[in-house]
C-alpha cells in the first residue's frame, strides 16, 4: 500500500514581534510555502537565545534552557503568549550538554564531563555532583530511574589505553539527598518503565571480550533480580535497538519503536505488549513510512496523549520532515499515517505540552533562528485525521 503524507495548512498568525519579512523567511526555510500542504505552527519568540526545550509534567508549561544555560520554566497562555523565568538563578552555573527530562516528572538534568546537574522543580532541590575523580572517566548518559525518590542512573565510561580496557558502569545518585548510593558493574542502556522496573539493554560477550548478541531483560535499579518475559523475548528475537536517552517507548500505551539492523540499514519495528509485559508482538513499520523515506531514530512518545513525534528523511535529501503519528488501533501498526509539520533543523528535539485550553501541543525549537519556537496544535491534526477516515 502506498503511504500518503497527510497534511493541511491552517490560517497562520503570529503572536511574536517579528517583521513580515522575517516570518516569510522562516516559513520558507521550514518548507511551509512549498506545494505540499502542512500543519503550520504558531511562531513565537523568546527573549534571548534558546539552547533546548523539553517536556515536563506540568499543565501549560515546559522547560526552556536559555542562552545562559539556565533551567527555565516556560509558561504558554491561550493566546500563545510566553513567559520564561529561571527556576534557580545561574543553575547550572556552566554550559552543559545533553539536557534532559523524562517528559513527565518536574525534574530536569544535564551533564558536563564528570559533573551532573539535577533540579527538582516541585521540591526546589538543585544538586551538582562529580561522579568520579578519575580523569579517564566521563558521563555519557543518564536516566531518571525513579521520579518519586529522585534516583538517577548515570552511565559512565572508563577510557582505557585499548578498547579491551574500556569499561562501562552506572553510578546511582539520589537527587533529593545529594548522595551517591553506589555503582553497578554493568553498563548497557536502561529505559524506566515505572514501579521501579527498568528495561535493560546490554550485550553478551564471548571469551575474547567481544560483544555478540544484544540481550534485553527487565530488572531493578541495581540491575539485579533480572528476568525475561514476552516483551524481552520479542526484543531478543528480532535483536531490536532503541535510541539511548529518547522516549521511543511508552509504558502508558504499552508500545515502543525500535530498529533492526538489516545489512547497512536499520528498519523500524513497532512492538506492543499487554499487562505485565505479556503477549508481546512486533511488526515492521514500513506501512507507515512513505517510499523513499526513512524514519529517524529520534522518535518521541507523548506521555499524556496518544501522539508520537518522529522525523522522516531521504538519504540523499537535504531536509528532515517533522511528522506526527496518532496512536490508534484502527490503523496499521496502531499508528496513523504521518502528518507533516515543517522541516526540523534539530531532528525534532522539542517538548510536548499538555495545555488546558489549547489541548496537546508540540513545541519545536529552531537553531537557525535564536529565540524562535514553533508551536504545533495537535488537535488540528486530529481533526484532519477524522475527516480523512470518513
């Protein structure tokens, strides 16, 4: 079946103080003036630069990292007016990398070398910790394992003289107490599932120390009491991979999108499961990816509404299309046809916002135009899908 990109142009109005020439330039760069009809965002402007935007479990709000690198709470009103205030002045105090939230908890964090910076907005707790004093070690990833207790799993690499001497481990850090609780002997990646459970992705190793097959398990924060079930059996059978640090899975909708390596390509798969991770099944996502396009690894599930943000690109093309899928069992692979947004210069690093008046929104940043945000109203896309199936 030939997949069609569903899109529509809505009346555009701006709530920012941008000149018409600037607005026209942005629309053109986003592909919003081409022959394809697209879901057109509201374009708004924040004072100062924007390093990152991220979702957070607070109505009408999201996290914005300003040009000084501060964690800010951004509030969006029903007229798309934007108010931005630092949560804690001059925190983090230095420029960081890999700014993160889990999209739900009011917690934001970042890393720089061996340093970790975490902020619990609801409890007004800001912490800075150096996870190692070994100059050969650095943080390469981090996960909020338990939002209620503020417990993090911080992935660290020890760089050896050779690849055989390189090793990975997790540091367990309690944000609320500011204490390092210990470390694990295992590396890999983890994906918090709630209720203290983690989906753990690692590899088996042969006698020579080389990685062999990928191994998925369900475990606790100490990577102990690991077990298998129908979900892990499917992941192991297809040797699926998920992007680290991305919300490419949804415990709420019991669904994930991973990739299987086939030759020099990674093909996307959808995996669904039932309660207690039982009755899992996997299906290729090719039915909802248009011909000549590929699905980027940077898939992001909305935590509060049945939407998925993704990006489509052509191997020889110059643009990346931001797209949205609606989760619905009425469609093949439980996903609607892709709904086109504009071109994304950040591969879709943005924020889902649960707005009490505007409904679910997606806020995309634009690193080509400092201070510019593009706000997509997803209820408009929902109305389009309703018309398409009549």
